[in-house]
């Protein structure tokens, strides 16, 4: 049974992460050169095409009987999982002093990856595909080519485990102190009652392992996403079909708006999850899943404290909207709340009792400075 130490993984990562991609806006053009260099160790295939005829690739590695599939960027503007996946592939290619870990994974698992399911959405930094379809709500209708491709790939591969990679907004908090939910997990429900089936238990065991590992580096910043059942959702339906599905949501870390720190923790979670699965007989108590705090929505990008607004003392909560313009991603502030925000935390808190606003336009003018 193999384990990896946090400090050793930190050392490997600082020197070896996949530095050819970075930032929030990740497109097919950026990952293609990396994919083309991987044919020496990975089986690389063109899986199909997007609605706008962009390539969708899958990569496969390993020879073990336990089958794992990982897909990223089914929402085009959720790229942290893509970066973390390429960090994982880098580890599997060049593990340095951790060849024993890599070899155990290869001996016990076969891993298939789709590193960008929605390249059209990625190109324009949008959640939806080019047909304006949310691929994560298209499981039943299968109106999108990308949805059909994913389902065919999964059904042909017959995985024991799926990793469904997403990003979540800054608004999510976790714990009593409302720390940012840097990573959140979900073992999707199979039906409306949210019954804990054997498949969900297996999924929860993997999540408990990942959470235990992450608590060493981001204590109190790991949350549990709502397990409300969505009849048309991808993860819920794969779980229902017997493909144990682990959803990873990459979120905010203080001042990390490019999610370069969060990508590292996402990579840590992925590697630990795959390693835990490769151990085979390694078990943990699935009930620890329910000890992970629920995600709340008590985090903001900026809080203006104790300002005067229309003659009253109050707080102003600001969220950033992400907008692509002239091939640059802009974080545009907007007013989200005007109320006392004592239960909220933020990436930045500005305390200035001299600020006076007559209306929201005054606040917008202040934010532009």
C-alpha cells in the first residue's frame, strides 16, 4: 500500500507542474502542443469533434483492471480541472522520486482522460457549448455532440470510477468561519431520496481519502456540495448507471483569481484519489463524508464596511463578473448586497467610515477608481 507525503509532493510540484498552461482562460490551442508531446507514454486518440468542429481528444495510460475516467471543461469557462489534470499527467510521465507511486497506479489502474470536452465554450470562455447547451444538463436529451461523445466514451470504457471536474464561484464558503471553499466534493445522488447506495459509499470513501489529505494543506477550506438529485445531470446519471462518480469543484483561494494555487490543491486531490483507488484493498469509513461541512454562500470578492448609503450606515458586498474582452479576461465588479454583512467574509475588506454613497452609481464610480 503506497502513500505520498505532503512535503514531498509540494517539492515535486514546485519544480515539475505543467507550466505551459496557466491562468483562467484555457483553450484547445493551448493544450494541443502538450498533448502532441505525450505520445511516448500515453495512448492519444482523437475521440471526436465539437459542434464547431474542434478536436476532442482522449488519452489513456496504465494496464490495471480498475478503470478510471477523468473529464474536464464540460463547462468551457471552468478550466482549473484541466490544468490540474495536465499536472497529474505530468506526474505520471515524470514522477521523479515517486516512480513507485506511478508504477502502482499503472499496474492497478487504466486511466482515460478527456482534457477538454467543450472546446467551443472554452474558446469564448462560456459555460455552454456553441449550441447554447449546458452539457451538464444534457444527459437525457443528448442534443449536443459533446454529450453523445462523453456518454459513448464512458459506456465503451466501462469505468469503475469517474472524476467529473468543475469550477465553482467565489461566493462559496465553508465552516463556521466562512472560509473560502477552495475545493468542494460531491458524491452524486442516484435518485430523489438521496439514498446512500453501495455505489455512493464507494464514491464517498474516495472523497474521504482526498479530504483527509487536503486538510494537511488547506484546513477548513474543503466543502461538500449539495447532493440534491438532478434528473438530467451527468454525474447523477452516471452514478445511477453504476459508474461511481466523484465530482470535484475547484474554488477560490485568497487572492488567487487565476486559480494557480487552487490548481495545485486540485492536483493533490486527483492524485490522492487515484492513488487511493489503486491501493485496492485500502478502505476508509465512508461516513466521514458527512463530516465535511456543507458549502454555504457567505463569501464575497470585496466588502466595503461601515459606509454611509442613503443616510444609513451599512456594508456593501461586491462580486466580480468574469468577462472576456479583446482576448483578455476581465474581472468586473458589481454590487451584490447592500446590508450588514457581519456573517460574510471576503477576499478583500475595505473599512472606510468616510465613504458616502447616495446610490449604486456612486458605488460603481468608486469601484472604477
